[in-house]
C-alpha cells in the first residue's frame, strides 16, 4: 500500500471510531433522558397553489423529490449507508455523533419509525414551460413577476405545507425509539388558476423553437375561433429558479417577446388588401421594381421587377410597389379604421388587471404625406405590433372576418380543482365581411403553395399565410437588423389554429420562419391525432 494512502486510511478509521464512540454516548444519553417529552417540528416543504393548462394539467409543481429525515440511531445509520453515496456519509456520521436529526435527499423511500421520506415538490420543472407567462418567485417565495406576482395572494392562500416532528426531552435532546411524524396540511393543494394554454402544444412549440436557428424571437399558437392563446414562446428563455444569472444578459431573456412590439413588414399586406376589398377597390399594377411617390422612391426586394401583377400574384411575390399603389387608393382613414378593428395599436387585458403592450398604430395625421402612407402600406414606417396582436389579426381572417381579443386566463380553481370562476372569451366583433375573409383565405393559401411561404407547405394540413422581412431601423455593428416573420394558420380535422413565428435579426421570413411553420403544423397535427 502506498505510504500516503495508508496514512489517510488510518486517519479516516480513527475519525470514524471517534464518531461511533460519540454516537453511542449520545444514544445512551437520549435513551435515559427525562420523562418530560415534547415534540420538535420543522417545515419540510411549502407549496403554492397550482397553475394549470386548459385541461387542468399542471404547468408547475410537476416534479417531486424525497427528503429523508433520520433519527441518530444505529438502525437508521445502517439503512443510510446502504442507499447513500460514500462522499455524503462523513457529514451524516458527524451529525449523528452530535445527536442531530439527519436531513438529506435520498432516492430510496423510507417509512419507518426512525427514518422516513418526505415528498416535496419542485415549483419549476426541467421542462420549464411558459416561463415568461408564469414568472418567478423572490427570495421569500413570493411572486415577483408574471402570473406568480399577479395572483400571488390567491396562490399563497391555496398553498400548503408539510411538516416533520420528532420526540425530544426537556433539554431538546432527541429521544430514540419514537416515531417521526409527517403531517401534510393542504400539501400540495390542487387549487389555483387555469390558463388557455395547451400543455402538449406548449411543450412541442418550445422544443421546436429551441431546436431552430432562432436565437432571439417568439412564436404563438392561437385558437383561430376565439383567439385563446394555446402556446406562447419567447427566446432566449430563462430558468425561474435563478433569475439573477440573466439580469446582465445583453439579449434580455426576461423580456416576453411574444408581447413586445416590432416592425411587421409584409405580413401587414393582407390587411391593406382587406381594406381595398371592403371598399370595392380593385386594381392591377405593373411593377417595375420600384415606384416613386411624392419625393420618395420605394423598391421591391432587391429591385426585382414583377411585371403585371394582380392582388393574388402581388401577395404571392410580396410586391411592395403593388401595395404602395393600392394603399394610396384606399387612403389612410380606411386603413386605420380597419387596423383599429383588428386590435392594432391597442392593449388588451390578458390577466386580471394586467395589460399587453400596445404596439404603435400611426394616426391619420401621421400618414398625411404620400411617403408616410406608402411606408405604412407595406408594413413599414412607424407601425409596430406584437406577435400576439398579429396572431389575433390573422385569426380574424381564419375566423371568417370576426375579431376576438386574445385570451390567456381560463378559470379560477378551488381546492379540489373545481371551477370557481370561468373566464370566457369575448363574443367577437365582425371587422371584415365573410366574403372578404374567404377571398383572403384563398390568396394566402396561394402564398403557401406557390409564393414566398412555400417552405411552410405541408400535405398534412391546409396551411395559409404570409412572410415578411421588415426593416427595423435598429443598427448593430454597422448593419440594420431585420425582423422576419411568418403569420398564418392551418386547418386540421375541422379546426383552425393560427401560428406566428418571429425572428429578431433574421435573414428573410421565407428562410427563417416559414419552415418552422411547417414543423409546428405537422407536430401539432400528430398531437391532435394522439389525443383522439
């Protein structure tokens, strides 16, 4: 045996012998202690009310672990030695020798007099669903952001705790041979709040986005019939249990980009078309690759000439000059009126007392110059909208022209998950005629089949949509950052789902976002099939 190894082994044996000697003394003292017996109690775990999806599947408190509590007895020590890693045993020997209660995480579940395992819940699981919506807790376990903050009082009220107690004498020394008691008081409590989120959709969307080339961006899945938010993802994400690690990150992971406003570009063009249809304005246009309006000149992408264009071909090719010409004919008043009906430039209450970002919808006065109206007509200028807003706007087309305010909250739940209060979507407001919506639907189908969004085409479902590559006006390292989009929807088994994909600092909507729409469509269709 190597000399140093032999010395270390001998030292360890000496220490171990001393611990056992002390342990025997403590056990003897505690066994013959005073007859004045009390109970020593401590809290092993505290729970908050649950946050659930639309089907009452939990989004928090999804992972459990077990904390082992052991009295300083030889029987408990033998069991711990069998199931505990060797590097943890030195601390256990030390605490037992001092006659202290032992607490440690152990994979084995005990349920005996002198050693028990207590189930505890981890608030945020490894899958980390909806972090930007759910939020996080502060150091005192109170809600500091998101739903955790907004519903903190109710989530605390519907929470519970689990306690552990053991016998001790008048000198607070542990008495052996007595049972460790575990008491659960509303732990875990089933009450809380339910969202419109579908856990399976949310999990799939997060995985798809995390595996994509989008480092900074957002994605949304919405029920087209009522604008209920079924899934919402923002990148980069963060771990709620360690928020401090993200505070200085230059990419601002704590910002919810699904509810942040950006330049929208060409995904706005269907609404210019809608305003023209609603007002009986039809036009053909010869695209030369550029157009002069007032004192300004505007180009199609890379100055490409599209030649003679109709509304259908202009949408498929995303011809800027066509929509600039169309916007001039429609006029600012009619365009803005339609946009207001679609919820652009307005915030909405997505939680009780919590409102979304407004974005920016220019006024008629802002568009009183031909160049400003031209920029607006292909989604540029001062127009800003959030992915949530764009999802609700496209849902209006998919829903036959009826707009619904986006919804996130579904219900308030009692202690047995019974619904105390059901939160219903609004009744909806007709913004465009059914005929206009049907015409736009056909045109957007052509964009996916033959146009800029054809990388989003799949035979799995009927998809419609539009791409965008928007100038942001943001300059980084001497270049302008582009915001790229896909906005659209797909119909499967008679139900329609709106999907928005957004990338900050992208290349093109066709390349960055349309392929993700295809992946999302196919994955959601598989989930729907599995749920049958």
